[in-house]
C-alpha cells in the first residue's frame, strides 16, 4: 500500500526539510502565546498551511479524498457515510444547475465534485493552500468537471477580491474552524452571498459537556488544537453568536455527531476494526503502527522522503486526541448549521 504514497509524497515534499517544517509546526502554540504577550510576530495562516502541506497526502491515503467527518451508520462504510452527508448538504442548500456556489476552504475538492456532479451548480473553489488547490484542479480535470469549477487562492479572512452579493449559496466544511476570528470569517462569507442565499457550515466544537474548570478537558482541547492547527475551539453557542453577529439568520443548527439509538460514533474508524482490511490498515491504531514500521524502512531505502514517519506519528497523536474527545463527549467535528442571509 505504501507504493501509492511514494510519488505523491515526493511531489508534496519536493525541496523541503520535512523534519524542520514539522518542528516549526509543532511549536506553533508556543509562538502564538509569545505573540499574545508582545513577543515575536505570529501568523496563524502559515501554521494552517504547514499542517495541510505536511499532512494532506497522508489524510487522503488514510481517510478519504473528502477530508471531513460524517455521521456514521452501522450498515455503511465511511465512504458511504461521507456521500450521504454531502447529499444532505446539497439538499439543505437547495442546489441546482443554474446556481453559482462558493466552497470556502475547498480542500482537495472532494465535496465540490459531489456538488458539481449531482446538482450541476458551478462552484468557486477557494483555498489558501496552494498544494490542495492544485490537487483540486487536477482531479476536477481528470473527472471532467473543470467546466463547473472556478479556482481562487485566497485567505477566507479577506475575500475583498470577490464581488459582493455574487453567490447563490455557500458552504464551509471544517474550514472556518481554523479562523482566528470566527465572526470575521462569517462576515466575509456574508458579504459575497446574495440576499436570501443559504450557507451551510460544519464546525469542530467543544460540546456542552466540556468543563473549562477540568484539567482533563482542557488538556484534551489543547491536544486537539495543537494537532489540527486550531486557534481555539468554539462552543455551539459561540458559533451561533458569531453567525448572528455577522448578520446571518440561523435556520437550523445541530450536533450531527451525537449518536441516538443504534448509531456509530463519528470517531469509530480511528478506534477499532470496521469495514475492509484495507480501511482498517489505514485508520486503526494497529494499522497505523504497522504503517509507521513500514515507513521507517521506506525512509531508510529512500522510497519516501525523510521525515515522513515523524509526520504520521504526529497525526497518530492527533487521532488519539480525536478519540479521547469523542469518547468523553466533550468534542464534536459535526456541529452543522444552515444559515440564511436576509433578503
């Protein structure tokens, strides 16, 4: 399986000191704290780009081309659950062929391709990460969807280059969770949507079970922030207040990661066996342990770039933090909302 990673990793890491880049990323929270006290300058956009530049190929290999979580069902594979979740978004946004839609933080374009194929809408793929935007462009072309895509490398904290009131709908899937100012991000999205347009978002949040006085809960939160490059993790009410302060009317908002009845926890693929042996190898703890062993040998043989193993170790610690946050019920990556820009 590592054969599939070799060429993409060499392309992604070309000319890099991977270990040095990883060291810089690992120290981002300390640099941020020093900046808060008047020390060195800190740019969180740089940290988020480091995160995706280092992890993007591994995330696609180990998860899905759509790099987001989805509510799971016992009778579905992860891939099937992701498709069902994206179709729910398409339905909620009432997308159709004559619409122009903005994908805020498009990643590699996985959700965009579902939107384009199934609704026929034209989508602006907006991303500040050059590597991911190039990947989206390449795959859209390979799948014959380039005619339904536009591309813009842009920080969603400043979308002044985009004309106001120009999109019929928009969505942001696990992207605005990286915003250093959530209200500011929502204000930018609000500006480019047409009056009456719908906006779907999926946020990573601390749930109502999170206790800020609990050292255990704070440690879990900080582990997640560190590993996913989150400059803070909002609560449900903080997301809602930011949306309303930006001018949106909230149509609905719910934690779709909450399991009622015979459901499957959203973190299950990272915790235990399930689906095929191939998916278990890529996602479960024992599978990742085997992968790390294989990568160490592959690094020694120069089959993959030096530093690749350390990146996977870092991602594995983050997976443990996901599971810890999910099991304790204090964290969800599935706070989903539908909001409207008033007429």
